[in-house]
C-alpha cells in the first residue's frame, strides 16, 4: 500500500510538472524571486556602505524612481494584451509593434529628460543633495524603464516566460554587481543611481535580443490606436492596486505616533513580501486568459488553477509567518521592531488577500471588463475611510486594511461569478489588433 501511495504521489508530481500553467508559473516565479532578493541586497549594500544619512538620499531617489515606473507597468499590460491577441490570431505584427512603440514612447522619454535637466538643481536642493548628477541619472533611468517595458510586455504577450524571467532577474543582478563596484570606487549616491541605469540598459538590450527572431520576419504594420480604450482600463486597474498597498502606510504615518507609524511601515513591507512573491501568477494568467478568449476557449479553468497556485504559495509564506514571526521581524528589521511580531500573521493574510484581489483585477483587465473599476475604487475608498475613522493603535489599522481587502475580494469574486458564464469572444467586441 505504501508503494502504491508513493506511486500516486509520484504520478501527481509528474502530472504537475507536465502542466503548462504550472511550468510557466515556476519559471516566472524563479525570476521574480531572484529580482526580489536582488532588490533587498542592493539596498542592504547601499545602506551598509553609505551609512544612514547618505543612504537616505538614495532611498529618496529610488522612491521617486518607483513612482516613475507606474507608466511602465501600464505599458507592459497594454502591450501584453495586444501582443497576445496578435499571437492568437497568427498575425505577424510583432516587429511593427515593437518598432512603432519604441518610437512613440521616445517622445515622452525625451520630454522627461528635458524637464529633469531643467529642474535638476531645484530637485537636488529639495532632497539636500550636493550634486545634480544623481538627479540627471534618475531622469534617464525613468525614461529607460519606459522603454524596457516594451520588450517585457511583448515577451509576456508571447508567453516567453523564460526570457521574461531572465529579463526581470538579470536587471537586479547587474544592478547589484555594478553598485558594489561603483561604491568601492567612491561614487556614493551617483554610483548607486548609475547602477540602476546600468541594470536597465542591460535588460533593454537583452529584451531586444530575445525578440530577434521577429526582426527577420516580413514587417506588417499594426494600428496602435486600438489600444487607447484598454489603456484607460489598465491604468485604472494598476493604479488602484498600487493605491491599495500604499495609502495605508501614508495614513498610518499621519495618524499614528512616530514609533507606531514605523512599526506599521515595517508590517506593510512584510505583507507586500507575500504579494510580490506571488505576483508571477497574475503575470502568467494575463496572456493565457487573453489567448483563451481570442481562440473561443473558456478561461474559467485557467483562473481557478491560477488562484489555486497563488493560494498554495501564499499558504507556505503564511505558515512561516505563523510559526516564526519573531524570526521574520528579526531578519528584516531587527529587535527594535519587536512590537510588530504579534501582527505578522494578520498582515500576511492581508498580503494574500491583496494578491488574490490583484489576480482578479488582472483577469478582468484581460477580458476587458470595466465593471471591476468602480468596485476597485470602492475598495480603495473604504480602506481610506476605515483608517480615517479607526486608527487608535497599529492593530486597529491592520484590522481596517484586512476588512477592506477581504471585502473587496468578496465583491470581485461575485463579479467574476456573474461574468464567467457570459464570456464569449463576441461578448468582448472591441477593435481588434489589425495589420495594415
């Protein structure tokens, strides 16, 4: 009987390994994990070498850079959906899409660089920087991440997750290696920001190299204007989710004491670890759902399987949070954050709820259902109002966010329940990718 049980487990594992959705998730999860670790290592190195005062300047610049990546995230989603539709129809328009989008996005990139150059001195004074060079590098880096988003979106739409995983992970690997070399050479803040630019430059070239097979194909002109309507939907979804996991930190810092605000900020970062740990699941889901709908297949099974994979990954992280919360806090923030230990598991649940909310938002964006937008907006407002009304202590703010995100998950799930039976290719009627 034991042998039979072992064979059963072995057969199940073999079946999982052959599952295309599972394989794609494993590939992209690996890249995202390396990128996440690389991000922590980059900040740890910069903090230890530069010290708190100088590292604070780097942290400010990286925070501005993170805000600047917002348009890149929207661009990735828009291009991934458009490319997936082209790919499902067998249209040879990827080369045209890449070239025309690069030229189109170059206009705001150049405008950003110009504005950054004109106001570099003022920004440097505001951030108490002794030089404008880091500001200039910041401007070039934000412009470049907008360009990096183009091959990344196309790779996601083509479901080339191995290439996308390498692109995501090698950016942080290169950034970390370069920051070590430049900090040793004494370049301080400028060196830290130059490392960011170096990582982006490397993966932009890598992204173009990954799509080199399309350069040899006969170019077919695509119409970019058909992406305009979906761009608004994608912007609403991405910005809404970003507000969900950022506004609570801002409000907590405002309403709580300095000590409690810092504790909550640390808890928020612990919760978002689980969110970013499972982000690859929604990245795989998105083009798979677009492909299924474009080919007339029902995407419900893909959604359920993705939710199962996400829940399994999240359960593993929650187990660690439940068994060793003190170890988690100690490794990440040290003994001064011990007041956060009792709340580690609840913020882990918040991270899982946010991940599931994002998964459903990605699904709705893939099928271009706009009804989710007011539901997501309601979730954002409810979270903010609850914190405004109940903020006497850290635990109360945690409960506010938990109620808002779980409530949002229920509403989005109900919308999904109503939508799934109605999904047909003709029900998603909108201008399709066209080749001229």
